C-alpha cells in the first residue's frame, strides 16, 4: 500500500486523529484519567469499609444474642439493659440488617419502652427500610400500620397495611393483614372494599387451619372470630 493510500485509510485516519487530539489535550486527558483513578480508589475503599462494618455488626449482634440467651431474659418483655445495648448498636450501625432484626424484637416486645412514641417511630422506619426478609418486613409494616391506626392516621395505616400485604408470604400472615385492611376501609366508609378484604381474610384463615393445627391457638381463634364478626356486620350494612 502506497503512503498516499495509507493516509486515506479511514482506520489510520482515526488513529492519527486520536493521537493528535491527545497531544493537543494532554493536560485535560491526564486530569480526567487522574480523577477516574481517584474515584475508583474511593469506591473500592468505601466498599471495603462497608464490608468491614457489616462484619463488625454481625459479630456484635452475635455476642449480644449469646449474652441475652445466657441471661435467661424474656423476649416478650425485654429489659432496659438489652434495649440500651441495641440502641448503642443502632447508632454505630444504623443500616445494618442484623441490628435491625434486634430492633424488630423491641417493636414486638411488650416492653414499656413502647411508650416512647417518637423513638418507637424512628425504630419502625429503620426496620422497614433495612430488613430484606419479606416475612419480617411485612411484620414491620404491620406494626407501623397499627401505630398509625392507634393515632387515627387511617390513610397512613391503610398504606402500611397494603405494603405489609405485598410482602406477606404465609396464609396466616396474609389473613391477618387482610383483616386489618378490611378494618381500615370500614373506618374510611368504603364498605364494599372492606367486605372484599374481610372475605379474603376469612378464606385465608380457613386455609391456614386446613389441617387443624391451629384449632387450639388462642391468638388464631381470636383473629379469626374478630374477622367473622366484622364480615357479618358488613353483610348487614350491604
């Protein structure tokens, strides 16, 4: 290939143009490359820090649970010492999923800590946003819905219950959440929707106890009977 033909070759032209561009803009190109290196280094360093923090959080939770089990404490009514330790971990590892499982224990406990509503709200939001397991996430939204319902924030409660239903993955959990949604629609005077959800709840309660394993479960029987009462009232209204 002659020299004139090489110059006219489109591939060669692009290479020559690129070389010429780099020569003319060496400072800009060097700066961009330097910045890219810094960003890559920063992201790698942050990733390493996050992984270290995650492992430290898991280790701290493990130690706390071992101490809790060895103490013979009662999960249904957590003592203030255990709650204080969880609070301390929450401040150090606010986004740790493992720590927020402990927060969920507090939310489901009968501890007097639950009277501190503002802190309780913060804890609910942390759990909702940082737990990935769908069953536990559903429970967190359910607790949040109950909290809003108790404070007469029925629209917010309904939204929480609908989110809880979205993450529910057992018939019993779905039954209870449908029951709660039905209650909210009744309060909001949408009786037709309320009837639909209470009917679904009834079917799911029946399906949950298809083999009779829950017939002696007082909590199950209480939920189921309350739903039947609500359903019968709606039949009269409609």
